[in-house]
C-alpha cells in the first residue's frame, strides 16, 4: 500500500522543514519540500500531517524482551507492540534470557522467534562468557548487532571476569562490543558492609541505598578498564547506560561519530530521575547501574547535547510487580519497562529546553544507525525503509500503568505529565500503530549491517 504523508514538519539530519513524504513498496519514494507538493504517485492513502512532526523511527539498541525462558515478565510479541506504540521501529535485544544467548544456534532461535512475532525490526546480541570465544568469533557481523559483555553482574549473572578472556574478546570480536561496566569487587564489598550495618540496626536498607552500593567508583573503574582495553586492541566499544558524570571524562566529543571507535550511551531514566526520587518511586526505579545524584543527572543532560553521549537506549527490562516491590532491598529485582515511554520522556526534556528536537532525533535515530552501520534506516531519505513516526507535540497526557502494553503492566513513569504523543508509526512502510491501536498482523524485518 502507498501512503502520502502531507504537510508534515520533518525533523531530520539537523534541520526542521515543512514537507510531504511518499511511501511506496515499503520505502521512502519521494520527499517533497513545501506545502501541498505534488507526489509522484497518483494513488495512495493520504495522511494529513498538518501540525504534526515527522521523525525517523527510533532505533533502541538496548532492550531486554525476556524471551525465551522469562516470558512471564515479557516477550517479543508484547514488548515489540509497546515499542511501536512509543515510536520505536527497531530494537536490539540482550542475551541474558533463559537459556542465555551464548551460542550461534541459540542466537538463531531468537531470530526465528522474532520473525514470527515482532511488530518492529530486530537484531540480537551474542552474549560473552568466560568460555565462548569460539562462538563469538563465528558471529556474522552483517546480521548480528554486537557482542554483549557484562563487566559487572546484573540480571542473569553473565559476568565475564577472566582477564585473559577479556583480552581475547577485545582482540578478536568480529563486531561491536556493547559493555555493561560496573566493578564487581567494589559492589561486593559495599553489599557486605551494608548487610553488616543492617544487622546492627545502623542503617535503614531500602531503595535509596542502591547508589551507595553500586557506586560511582564502581562504574568509573570498570568503564575505564573497558576503554583502556578497547584502545589497546583497537576494538569497537560502546559503553551502555552511562550513569555518572565521572565516566564522561573517558569519552571524546571533539571528533565526529564516524571517527569514534569508543562511544557511550545513556538512558532516559538517568536524565529524568535522581537520588531524591527513591523516596517516592522506591524500587520502581531500582536498576543497574543505579540512578545516582542530581549532579550526575544534570551533567548527563549537558553531555547529550555536547557530544560526549552518542546514543539514547532504554535498557527496557521488565519485571513483575511482585518481583520489584518487596520488603527486602537485596531481593527486589533491578530493571524496569520503559520502551513505550522513551520518546515521551525525551520530548519532555525538549519542552523543558534541555535538548532540541534535532538533537533527540540524532541520538535516538541517526546515531544508532551510523554507529551500528545499519543499512537503510535511521534517516528520512529517498530509498530508505519507511520507518517513520508522526508526533503531536501539543498533546498533554498523564502516563498511566493502565495504558501500558507491557506484559508486566506497569511503568516507573506512572503519573508523569507529558506534553507529546505518538500518533502514527510506520515499520517498513506499513502503518503498524495509529491512534492507540497496534495492527496485530504486521511483522518487522531483521536488521542488516553494512560491515
């Protein structure tokens, strides 16, 4: 089916212009500047986008959709539908499932699942372990988004702590290494100390203790090690979910993204919440790395503008309500769902004057496409796949748990007032979401990488 999106305000490649876009055979066939331009096709469904903003589909390079093995929390079907409702048209899923995605056979099984279930485009990370370097070396870099390296333990406990193996991974990985960086020894020592103080009634152990266990020091030490090893061996390193101002000193902002081999991601929650929010949100915002101080949040907000941070990913990580809200800090799960709300939250920062629309699109669409070398996506260009999102920037609403499409049914952003909404999402030229409805029979495509 052809579509003609008329009179939209395009936000693309650093500019904002009035234009119409023609979609044909799943691709962007024509971009027509100005108002009421004549399209190249004579037939097609016309969408009047007057007053709406058209952006490329968001590419979320950091999600945990929990399939296989943890589908009581989430699955590819439910979470991909939440994704497109939030304007995310492509995702890259992490390997800490059950079984863990640490062989090429298990990796292919996830691709097969997505080919049956996913409303969005997809790729999957191979998980690194202390033993699977031979599997890592067999990964097809044109098909697989990257190697996920846990240099700090989190959900699934895939910690790689053998230094010889780390050397081999940084030296021999055929594609980008996406790293979770927290120093395990520091976290362990802080945990033991906290339990000891709790036993003596010397400290109240609740959600607010999290940034004092998974500390700035733990993040910086591990990130510094990863950056050092990547530089030494010439590896392509992307450090995920930067949460501290100190880590930013390890990354450059004086060269173009195409010239960087070491890059950084942060997440909307590190730009929104801080330590003061634990009192209200409690374990709802417990995640790894921990949300830290207001000063970290404020410096990270500057870093997404000045180029120290290269991408925004969600670290979408659903858990069931009862797994999060326990009376015990040590058993409350870390992580939360967020993919349906990521654009809403980033656009709130736009409305607050923190970041421009062009910069949001750069961090969430252009840069992930360039950094991962994704073919034909991330930009509004003729000949590219028609992964497109229409946004109303003047629609106030309150984010509510009841409106979430996540299987777990809740969001840490519950109760937040936002001033924008996604009205339409196209995946490969198909209208997969509009006016609150997800079309059930549309399936995305595997991402391809130009490496």
